[in-house]
């Protein structure tokens, strides 16, 4: 566990929005998807997943319905609202800008040392 | 789902949350089992990964955004449950707070209505009052009422102000119902529009009504319209006869309309007043001027313009207007000296409120301490500190708000009696209502007191360290709250001391003042004003008419003697004149001032004022003979020291002399007698009065053309051998007809009224002090009972070790006594300061002497000890076995 890095502040919301954007899913599936996609590199504390989901629902970025799973159990399925999609696009773009900028700086570092 | 849906469907939301988390755990467990874990191991790992389900739920609830509201509702439900479980506590706390906020709200309602509310006119902040101002000031200051011609000029020339003038003018209204004296106001045609007043019926005055030659028209008050015309709209166009002149009624003023708190029944155009004095620029009857700033004009601009007009008029009329300018100030309600008394009372009720708060705070603290274990348990179960503080505050705020609501209710029913009890008439009494300001104030003080009373328990309870509280089991931790409890009791006792001493000071002062000699014999004297028949006034000479009236009154059965007087002792209104001890004076503005009173020869007899030297007036002191005065011993000493004043002369400067119309020099008058000083300013106020010297001059020597004006001022004083009220009827019948008696009072009433303010304050302070004492006793009882109950195990041990009941009782009493004495010590300092304030604000107040404290302190100690005895006795009866088995 100690090899995994913590999730940078604020990125959990972005990841959740991205996962939900792929299709309507329930909380457990989101947790699993995050785990798999991030190839066990990023530690997603399950305890903070649900408060985040509820917060996003409260802000109107996510909507939820109770539906049956393939195993016939009732579960709460989250999907993206129009507002949520706009938010996802905006945040993804800003994330891209941020990482590119950070990468740029990191690449510049050896030149500056000369 | 919006926020209120979330709020109302809380239960469903909670169920969903539970279901969602359960689903997650089950899925995870199943997957782990599929990976080969055993059932119980899989469940444990799944749980571990998710974290504590309750914590996750709390965080999810926080994420909802309506959390604070849900908590508030929950806390309120909880608080209500605590109150119903403990109704005795709740009732005592509620009543205490209701009483505190109730009396404070009553006082604030009065302060608000009389002192704070703007004047009841349209845009009152754009209204200004205008005065004439002289460059040099004399004994009477440098601000003067306007001369009518000056007003006319200012009004014509001003571009920044719309001005209006008015003047009080009482008189007789005659009709089939007989003669009646009514208050009247003469006004310029613009007054209604300047004040922004719309007439409900008819029209106001027009500029063309405001001239001497115009047809006489009048606006009547709503009250007179109801009284004389039964509210019939046909009143417009009919006529009323006022002071012998018939006026066509053209309009009705709105109900309750007052000109800067002056009531009147009839309004007539000022420009129609025929009196020649009105047209003069000096020695004129002053008029009041109100103006409205034009839109966009500032007060400073208006002032600059007025100064310019003033300079121009000074050049044009140097004799009257030299050194005379005009000034404008924001129009303020005229409330006289009531303000100080009102603030004083508001201060006193705040003390009562403070005591009430301290009382409830100590009750709440006691409860918080006994609930310590419960709170510690809740911290252990995951409650945050802020959450607990919030809950405590919710509880006390709810208590205070309920108490405040009850207080507003109390105030609503208490204002009427309070205003009715006020001695004399309270200025702006019509404007005293429970309005939104008062409600807001009551809610604000309730919330503040709610937070104050909740603060001690709230900050204290969760800060205790958890483990110790749980382990101690509520037994040993009591001692830590003792200091706070003592502080509460000490402050309650101190506040009670302040109020008790204030009440005792007022009581002592009142007793002392009641025995003061007013300088005359006030039993069996009736005072009445008389409005002369308008036909008599219009056809001089007036003097014989007065003589005739006095003669007829003297022959009524039960009447001993009758006199005329303009300034009645202890009644409102006075006339002050400057006098010179020499025929010329270097700086006339420094001349001493005395009360001047015009009387008829029998005045001394009626009032039984002692004649100390010389003679009083007789019928030979009339116009044409030498001018004479009689002075009182204060003036004699002031002007002549130890020399004999009889036969000496003083000079009355002619600018204000009642004897002649000359404008320069002074009229010499000869002193023919010295009489005793009369307390004109009231039993309480006379000693500190600014002007104490008095002189009398014969009514018959007043310059003839001024007799008409003097006649409006004169009152008839009647010495009777029977109860004075019994001759009111016969007197009315004898002097009635087309003249009216009004303002009838006995001297006894006037003497008693002169102490009414002090008596009223004593009554209120007495009530406040009683309340404070009661609350303090309840507080002492509550705290001692609580502290003792916390010490029961200790007391049990003491008794088991051989302490006698008397020892235990003394131990508890000593604890109580310590707090009481500390409170008294603090209170005496506060009382000394409060005494200084009282001395400053209340006329005739004596400083708090040793006797004041000697009376009040034992009362307080006795009451406080009485409150401590019950818990002390209970402690002395503790059964050691039961006590030790406790917990």
C-alpha cells in the first residue's frame, strides 16, 4: 500500500465524473473501475468515495436512480447530468493545461542547470 | 431534489444511504469470497476498506448541504424534549426571561416612541426649524423666535427652502353648546404642504387666504369635527365662532395631526391676525418657522442662503435687525427633560434583564454539569465539539426566544398602563406603539441573552477531558464549576444592591422633599384660567371687566379671597425679566434675572405668603401712580445685601418692561415690600433652579394696550373655606356665559404633581429592586441547592466522621454568606456610581448616605440568608449511609 501515491486534492471529483461519463454505474463499480483504471497506482479511499458522490449529486453534476443490477439486486446508479458534462469538460481541459505546464517546467529543469 | 425536499424526506434519504453502503459492502464481500477468502475474513476486509460506516454516513450527510438545518431541527426537538422532561426548570427559566425581556421591551417601546422615532411627517429628515440668532447672547441665550415680517421676507427670498410659520393661539369657541376653551394654531398657508399632510376632507389654506382682508376661513381638527359636527361632511362650508370671529370651515385635519407635538382644535391663517404687534420686527409675539429643503439642496446651502438674507435685512432695517441673522437646524421633536428619565429607566430595566440572564445561566450551568456524563458519552460516540456547543446554544437560544415571545406579549399589555401611569403627559404619547423596531429589539435582546446564558455551559461542557468525566461518574468534578457559580451569585447580589440602594435613595429623597415648605399654604386654593369674553377683549378698558369677575367670585359662598396671577407657583410656564440695580448698566446683557409675576392686591392673602417687611399692593397702585414692586427675600439679598430694601429702587430695562412702550433706558420701580420666597420651580427643583429671585408687580400698572395679551396669561386664584373642588360648579355658573374657565387645578394637586416624577421613579425602582431581590434569592437558592447536592457524598463522610448537623449547616451557610458578602462589596461600588447618575438626572436627589446602606444591606442579607437556609438544612439532614452508597 505504501508504494501507492495519494490522490491530489480535488482530482477525485474529476475521476468520478470521468468514470460516470462512460455510462450509468453504481458506487461499488465506480470504486472498482477507479482501482483498475489507475492500475493500483493511485489510492482511492473508499470511505471518501461516497461523500464525494453525494456532494456531486447535491451540486447537480450527477443524478441518481435506483435500478436493478445484472444480479437482480437493487442499487443506486449514478449518471452524468448536462451540467456535469460541462463541468467534466472544463475540469479535464484545465487538468490537461496544468499537467502540460508542470511537465514543461520539469523538462526545462536540466537546461536551467547548465 | 431541492433543499426542502431533502429536509422533509430525511427518513427516506437515510434509508437509501444505509442501503447503498450495505450494497457496497456485500458486493465487496462477495468478490473477496470469490477470490478465496473465508466469509468472516472477507466481511472484515470489506469493512476495513470502507472505513467506519457511521463516519462515512456522517460525511455523506455533511455533503448534503442542508446539514446545519437538519441539526438545528434535531437540536430543537432535543431541547423541547429536555424541557418537557424537566418542566419545573423550563417554566422558571421561561418566566424569568419573559419578565426580563418584557420590562425591557416596554421601556424600549417608550424610548423608541418618544426619543428615537422620526417625526410623523413625510420625509422628516428634509424638515428644518428656523430661528433668529443674535451675535451677542444675553441671559436668555441667542436664539429667538421669528418676527413675522422677517419670516415674510425670508420666505419671499429663499430659493432653497419652502417655509411655513405657526403660532399657538388658544381661545373660546362659542355655539349652542356654550363657550368652550380650545387650543388653536395660527399658521401660514404653506404649513400643511410643508409637513406633507393631506387633509381627509375639504382643503387647506391657499396663499390668498393668508391676508388681513381675506374672508375668515378655518381648518378644524378631526376631534372637533367629531365633537361639534358629529363627523358630518356637511361641516365644510358651515361656520364656527372662535374668539368672537365667525370662520367658514374649509377643511378637516387628519386624526392625530399635531404640529411638532402641539395639539390644536382649530387652525386659522396667521396672516389674518389683526394684532399690530405681529407686524413689528421687535417686541413682537414670536412665531415658529418650519421649512422643507428643496430637492437636492443641502442643509449647508440653505444656511448660507439664510445668512445672506439676514445680512441684507440687517442693512435694510438696522434698528431691529442689526446683528441679527437666521439659522436652520434639523427639526427635532420637543420632548423636554423626559429623555434623561427614560434613559435612566431603560438602564434600570437592563439591570433587571441582566439579573434574569445570570439567573437562567446559573440554572443552565447546573444542568450542564449534571449532564456532563451524557455529553462525555456523546463525544465518545463521535460528536464533534462544535456540534455540542451548537446544541447547547440552540437549547438556550430556543429558551430565550420563547421567553422573548412571551416578553413581547407582556410588553404589549404593559405599555398602556405604563403610559397612563406616567406623571403628567408624556410627550409624543400617541406615537408609542409596539412596532417592528420594538419587535426587532426584543428578538435581538432575546438572542443575545440566549447566547449569553448558554455560553457558560456550552463552552465548558465539551472541553472537559473525556476520560476523566466518564471515570469520575459525576462525583468529584462538581468543584470545578463552583467558581463560576459563585461568580453568578455575586453578580446577581451586586446588581440587586444597585437597584435596592437606588430605590432607597429615591425613597429617602421623597420623604425629605415632602416635608419641604413650599413658601405658601396650599390647602384650599383653587386655580383656574379664564378666557375672557371676546367682546370684552375687543372693547377696552379690560381692567374693570376683570375687577367685576373677581368681585362676583368673591361673593360666592365658601370663597374667602380671590386674586389674579400670571405665573402660578409649581405650574408650567413662567415669565422672567431682567432688572438693573442702577439706572444705567454698562453691559445690559449681564443684568440679573428674576421671575416676574403680575398679581392683584389680594394675591398674598390667597396664597398666605408671609409679608416680611413693608407692604403689599393696594388699589392705589394703578396706572399713573408711581410704579411699585414687591420682592422676595432672595432678590432682596441679591440686590441689596444686608441693607433695607424698602423705598429703594430697581430699574426694569424697557426692551421688555411691561409698564411702558419706550425702547430705551429703563423704567424705575420702587420696592415697597419684601415677602417670603416661594418654591415656584417645585419642591424638588427650586434649590437648583437657575433663576430663583422673584418680584411681583401690580396687574393694574401694566401698560394699557398690553392688557389684552396679559389677559390671556392670567389665572384666577381662589382661597376657600370649603373643599376647593366644591366651588368649581358655582364658579363656572357665575363667570360662565360667553367666557370659559379651563385648566382648573387645586394648589394641593400642583404641589403633589411637583414630586410626581420622583414618586413615579420610586415606584418603578421599588418594583425593579423587588424583582431583582426575588431573582437574586432564587439564584442563591438554586446555586446553593445544586452545589450542596454535589457535595452530598462529602457531607456524608463528614457526618460519618462525627460532624454535627449544626456544623454541616454552618458549612453551607458560610459558603452562601461568602458569596453574598462578596456581592454586596461589589454592589456597593456600583451603587455609589449609580447614585451619582441619579443625583445628576433627578431633581432634588440627595446623595446616598450611610442610612441608605444601613437600611438596604440588612434587608438583602436577610433575604439571601433565608434563601440559603433551605439547602443548608437539607444538607444537615443527609443520611451518611445513603450518601456513601450513592453512585
